[in-house]
C-alpha cells in the first residue's frame, strides 16, 4: 500500500510506501541520538508478540510511538493501549526524565475537554465519511462537535488552532485539512460512542447489524472498550440474523463466505484431488469473521477445511466428476500462476451442478459453529448481568 505525500495540485505528486515492521529499527536509530534508548525500543519491538505494528506505518506514528515509550518506559501491549496513552503524550512534551509541561492552548480547554470535543469531531466526520476538508468545512464540523460537547462559547478557529498546533492531530495541506491518521480518527470516534447513554448506544449498534462496513474501524475498538454493549446489541443480533427459524444457518450467509474463494490445483498434479485446495481471502462479513475464528478461534476445523473435505469426499471420489473438473481447469475460465491453475470455487460448484449438494454438506458445520458462538457469547453477557446484585 502507498500513500500520497500531498494533494496540492501546485506540486508534483509522488507516492511513498507505508512503513513495515522491518523499517522501524532503522528509523528509530536515525532519529534518536541516545543509542541506549533506541536499542531498548528495538529490542522490545522484536520481543513483542501482541502489539499490532501495522499501525506504525508512517514516520509520525513511529515518532509518537517513541514518545509513548519514553513516557511509560515500555511499549504498549496492544494497539488500543497505544491510543490510550497517545493523547496525553502529544498534549505535552516529555523527554522521559523531566517533568512534562503543557503546550499553550488557545481554547483554554483542559486535556479531557479537548479530548471530548475531538472524539465528537471524529464521529460526526466519520459519519459523513469525510477525511479531507476545506477550511469552511472543518470549522463547520468543529462547531457541531463543540455544540454536541456543550462548549458552545469556544471559538471554532481557536479549537482548530489547538488541533493543528497543539495536538497536531489534524494537518493542513495547502488549503485543505485532514486527520493525521485514519486509525486515530476511528479510535476517538469509538470513544465518543462508548460514552453515549444506553439508548443512543443501543440504537447505533442495532443499526450496524447488516450495515457495519462504514464503522468497521470503530467496531474493532468497541469490542474492547464497550464490550458488553457490543456483544448485546450488535454481535448477538448479528449471529441470530444468520440463522433461520429452525436455528440453522441461512444459505446466503454460507455462500457469502465462499464468494471470493478459489480452487487451486497443480497444473500437472496427481489425481484424486491430492494437489487441490480451496483458498479464500479473509471473510468479508464482520460478525461472521469473528464467529469463524479470524479474530477469536472457536472451532478446530475451518470453513476452508470443510470445503476441502467436500472436494475429497464428493468430487474426487467420483471419477466422472473428476473428469469434468479436469475440463473446467483446462477451460477459458481457469487462470494460472506459476505451476498452479485456479478457478472460482462457486463457479466450479455451478458447473458441476453441486451448489445445493455443497450447502447440504457444510450446513451442519456452519450451524454448529454459529450456535456454539451464540451460546458462548450469551453466557458472557449473562455472567456480567448476574453481577447486578453486587450493586444493590
């Protein structure tokens, strides 16, 4: 993936590659004069097994990561921990040894108040899918955020100054403004949602069932910072929606999982499917992705293993079907890469007239997985609700 350095039409545009984990160590060594500190950071980065380093994809994000380390003298365990520490760090300068001091703010808002308004700003702009703003647009969104946060007397221009000169969470590029990093916008937008009253949060979550894509980033954070409401109002209803009135998985949900799957075969592979595999990108549907283990494993046999088993049991066990499959792989719809040839998995099933048969084969597995996940999640929610007596 690449990012554009500038959108200003008066300059020649160029693109740079985003940073990878392997780029962190050279960058840290370059900008830190203290070799002991740089080596400490590099060592901890190499030893970390939990932190999602994909978020450190720009020089600024790595610089902030270093500031967080110098404040805490340890790297965050998770991406969430990094964002939780980030705001207080960027509102003050800190060299890891001396006391920090606040940068001047034109709004005279406290750190928590700046954070409250910024969270509202992130949400209202994310709701409109706005990432780049003219000056008039950004001050209009700031006015919305100030009104929502009950700071109506604060001047919009002063708050914009605080964002661009104090926190540096928004940058000015020519005559346009944009958030410094999309994931930061998503995190603070999720904080805004977390702090909503029950009725508003419930409405948001229920509206995301089947309509989650725009807020996928927020949902990833809300799973951790607002877990019970996430499970109660979004995840459980999403799982229930996958099942029919008899408690079995709906066919559309199954075929959505395999919508981009391919059947991969060696060009000169042996017979009976020994060199044939079903491969697929990550599952698109957010709730299904969690339920089938992309985020939290809940079963031993994956949806790909079940598809592989179907080919072995139902296709390659019948010689006539294998002959037909050989014709498919030799047809115009087949594509090749190196020593392999591949076709769309669903197109293969359609060509063989096996779509319904495949669903009948995998339905018990999918039904079992979803019901197991539903039962486990409901138990988590029930256990939390059972603590109610502690507060009487």
